[in-house]
C-alpha cells in the first residue's frame, strides 16, 4: 500500500519558543494495477467507434493535473456479435494531444481522439456485442452489452411565442408534447434531448469584380445550412424533473428518467423549448424546426450518467475518483449502448 504524504504547516510561537512544527498525515491509497481502458457507446444503426488506451494512475505523484492517455504498443481489438466474431477493429489514431489545448487557430487538428478503433459493422438493435482487447504487458480485457431497441415516440407542437430581437435575430419559445409508448416489463431507461433540426436560409450579398476604381457588382444568393444543435427546455412534469440534473428555470439540456411510473403505457410529457437566436436577414423566415430525441440506454450507461454529472473534487487532494459502474472485465472503463428515436414535428 502506497502512502500519500500531506504536509500541514503550523507555526507556534511564545511558550513554544517559536518552533516550526510540520505535522504530517499518512493516508493509505489504493493500489493501482496497470490495465487497458475500454470506452465507447454503441449506437443502434451506426458504425462502431470505441476508445482503447492504457489506464492512467489517478494517484501518480508527478505534479500532473490532467490525465495522460496512451495507446499501448501492439494493442489488438475485435468485436463479437451474439458470439460470432465480426473481425478486428482498425486503429485510426494514436495521437493523444488534446485538440483544444494550447493550439493556434491555424494549427492542424487531430481527426480522432487517441486510441480510437473503428469498424464498418453496423450496430443492430436487440443484439449483444462483446468488445475484446489485448496488448503485450496487460491483462486481456473485454466488455459485453446488449443494444436497446428503439421506443415509439411522437411529438406535436403547441403555441409558439415569437418576439422581435433587434437588430438581426429572433427568439422563440415553443410548447412541445412528447408521447412515449413504453413497452411493458422491460425496465426502460431514457434520456431526453430537444434538438433544433437542421435548416437552411438564404440571403443576398453583393459580389464585385474588377479594380477598386470601377468594379462591376451584382447581387448573389448565399445559402447557409445550420446543423442540428441541442436546445434548452423547461418542464413541470414530475417524472422528468426527478431526473433533471440542471435547474429547470435555467434550461435543461438533458434529462434521464426511468419508466417505473408508466411501465407499459403511453405517457405524454409537456416541454417548452427555450429561446435561442438565429439569423433573420429579411425578418420573414419561419422559426427553425425543433424535434425531440428519445434515447434508450442500457442500465450500466444510464447509471453511469446519473453519477457522472456529480463528479468532481476540484483541488481537494483527499477526494477519490468517482466510482462509476463498469462492465469491463480485466480492465477499466465502460462499454455502453443506446438507441435513438428522432421524434420530429409533423409538417
């Protein structure tokens, strides 16, 4: 058992003759066993990307504040579906630099996080997958998960409040009603996202050719495509509020909740998508469409999400790493699985 030495300075004067005492406290730390870390989420009807690295010692006494990720030499990985091997996974990046740290805007950005292994195999809902990994000097590691099946859901839109927001935008709140048809006896675990659907808008701008003294200019139409993005929302539904991890009045980004109160039934949840900006060059564009993503997660992924939101410790040297659930045998990490129902507002 290794010992962590914490020095507490104490200056005593007067009767103690001004002596400088430095009492110490020895705190036993858990032993660390080098092993592989397997992390990834298998998404129904998507291809595979998982991350395999060497686990970092959280108690390493080398004056580091951030975890260090490394891809072990000779690491091999394969995916198995319902007992039948699907073949090896391809390592697509050994670059472990954080692409957001200390880089100039024009520096090249890594395409993948380090340790990313990929496969063109498409994840099928309802099937059971095992990820196996090995590397010289490490024990073999594996994790097994069953991919959830999508749950039927539909969303309708109610009143929309639009108010002008000068000089070049609009903001809106939209009432949504999401109906979830929960299958009986399955113990479903859900997550809920409100999404601004992708949309496009056009605007005109002049394009000029020729010299500065006598340019030839004409108006041209520019089409801008806005990608999907999460939208904060509020709700008064007690089931959703019980799973909220943000203050409802400030806007919820993600809620995870169980079907314990409506198992096998259809339940409608009332949501209100909050305000956000979008360009309004001519002032007459319709509001961007919104929709709801209903995520069904396996139990281990759901439980980890519930705990991870409260992780931390800050600069407290006595705080331990958050004890997240793990389904990895012989190593660390978590292999999760989800299925997403994209409920869109009918046109």
